[in-house]
């Protein structure tokens, strides 16, 4: 080595990821310039050559690579972690990590190292223009109910994660050339743009690649255009889009042999744009679908007439001119709305999390109370759809509260109820008359996870707070009758604990408790705690493991 040349790398420090992985902070020297980069030890151990290649260190010989591996092993064994690392987009202790690696608000206490396959989508989350100019889009959405629905949907990602809700997926469908793509571009501009200035993705994906795309956009928002382009290579009789929807609703990436860690989970709200509804696609394929599909991807028809996909053109000559204006604004002003929303939301969670969560739950409850009376379907259970629209309503109301959407709350509520009615009316055409039955009252909550969430919302004030100290064994406290405990985990996260006896009463029997535990394990939210006293027999909900911290169960 020339005495004036610099070493190709220097290992600076060790960090810890929220999932337990360790990361080396390395200064890589290229062309006499140093760049700081992070390296996952888990990835390095599983795929050393690929990890070194991604890092960009010019190590060409096997001996040079082996020397680097020895240095990395030595650092791992001797260094203590001195910084935290975020490994996926979304909320992390009052900070929101975007898929481009940016943090809102900016912080010096957190490093970001997203999976390599996520980083290719980072450019979609760029910012351009001004929020003031962007607000012209929601102004033009006024009087266009599906358009208003789609804009409110764009703000649901952070709420879905913070409140532990099911991410809504909405499909707007209508005639070709009616302006669907311009709606998608306008709505996507909440989050960003990209090389072409538009925040759009194609349905042209296999099931596996669609799952990874959704994981890359975790807790943000996806806009998927042209269902006809969905991958046909594995399609049988069932339309491929129906298969993709069920996979995306599962919220977990199926593992591959090349994966170094546990399967990725995601909660990603989605707007789909299509010429046909799910029922129309199934009818063409002579397939039968039910509310298992309709409740996951909710079809909403667009206006059918001379104004294309719109009900109100706001003075534009025709829907083509209206669409051109939407595209112009989206390309020139994007990404600002999400940054403003995230900044205020993250600040609210840090300042008074129970207050902001309570406000959102009150908005959801208000919408549910009204829509259950106004939108009925004799042969269907609409509760899942109502719940998702309630989430959209709460997100839209919060964006109104933050001064981002220039609407009134009743405008948004009327628009969402109208969209639910349009969905019900459309689906009614495909349900045989003989299956119709008298309208039923709203069902009681029978799903054990929903029972647990409802129990928390109603009784959180009665939970015993173990963060202030353990219970005096002579206090007479009865563990088995206690409605729940709040505790602090070893990593600082908030945990909720329940005894098995209490869960048996809450869920209605052993089989339902087992069903609850299977559901929690599938989501990565359950830890059987064998280290605490046996009287706890506890379930622990751990924020960094995948579920939002206890306040949001």
C-alpha cells in the first residue's frame, strides 16, 4: 500500500437495532473521500459477499474480505452499542421514519438502515413546491366524494400504526379515460412524487414482489394503478388481482431463502385504481367472491357521466382539462402535506399521547355511531367496512385539525357515508335475491383480538401501573381478577400484561384464548413470559416488536 493512500475502511462504532440486530458504523474511503455507512451484522453473517458489495468497500481478494470479516467480528465482540438503528419505515418512539431514510422530526439520536430492496423506492418520497400551492388539490376535491375519500385515505398510515388498526384498502373503479390516474396522482402527492413527479405504482407485480413493495411503504401509503396489469404467470381461473389482495391483506412478506431475518410485517393503506370492480372481475371469470374479498379491498364506484370520474368540475371545461390541472399540481407540489402531518402528529404523540389517541378514537366512535344507522345491507355484515371508513374519517379530521385539508368535518363525513352507500348499492347487483335476509342489528364483538382492544379502551384507567413499582405481596391484590397491568420492558417499551384466568373470562373459553394467542403470534405481537412470577401467566404486547406501545392496543 502506498504510504499516502488511505485504508479502504475504518470501523467507528456499534449500534443496536430495535429488532435486536447489531450494526457497524463504517467509514468507507473511495477516491480519497470518506463516507459513513451502516452494516447489518445479521446480513453480514448470512451473506458476507453480498453485504460487502452493498457496503461498497473495494475488497477484491478473498484474503482482503476475510481480513474485513475478522475486523468486523472483533468490533462486534469488543464494542458496546452507542446508538439506535431503525430498520423499517414508520413510527419509533415519537419519530417517523420515511422510506427514503429521513426522520420527522429530524433527530441526532437515531440512525436509519433500511433493507437494500426498500431503498429503490426512496426517491418517491421527495418534496417539491409549497404546501400552500398543494392545497389547491383538496379544494378541487370538494364536491367529488370518492376523491375526498381517497385524499383522507392517504393520511391513515401513521394512525393505523399508532392505534393498532387494520389498514384500509380502497378501490376506485370506473370507465377507461375517466380521470382515475389523475386522482391517483393527486392523492399520491400527499407523500411525494419521484422521477416523473407522480407517486404511482403499477399492479404489474407477482404476489411476492407486491408484498415487498407494500413492506417498503409500511405505515405510509400506496397508490396502485391498472389492475389489468397484475401478473398473469401464476393465474388460474381466479383473477390474479384477487390473489394479490388476499396476500397484501395478510400483512406479512413470505420468507425467501435469501432473507437474513424474520419475515417482514407491514400495515400499508392502499388506493387501487381499476376499470372494473372485484365483483365485475369475478363475474367475467365465472368465479364467486364474498365479503372476505369485499371487506379487504372496498370497491367504490366513480361518477358515470359526461364529467368522467368527477361530480364537480369547479368551472373547468371538461374532465380532461380538470385532470390536466390535477397532474400539473401533483408534479409541481408534492410531499409537503405528509411532512407537515407527520411533524404535528409526532409532536402530539410525544407531548400527550393519551390525549391524541383519545381524540382519534372519539372521531372513530362518532362516525361508527352515524354510519351504522345510515348504511345497511340486509344480506351482509358491514362492520369491517364501517371500521375502515371510521379510520379514514379520523385521519381526515386530524388533517383538517392540522390545517392541511381545507374542509369542514361534516363535509368529510357526508362524503364517506355516500361512498359506503355507493359500495353497498354496487355489490347488491351481484348478490342473488334468495340470500337476502332481514336486516340484523350490529353484531356483538366476537373476535378475541377485538374484544381485547375494546376491553383496553374501556378499562385502561383501571390498569395497575407496574412502572411505579411492583405490588406489595401483603396488599391483598388479586392478580386473577385484575383487568390488566402496564409495565416497562427491558428496552424501555411499554408492555401490557394479562393473566390467563382473566383472558379466559374475556375471550369466553380456552379455545378462544388459543385463537387470540395464535393471532398475536402470527402478527409478531405475543411473548410468553416465563421469567416473571407464575401468577402473572402474562401476555406482553411490546411496541418495538410490531404492535404499537400499550396505549394503542
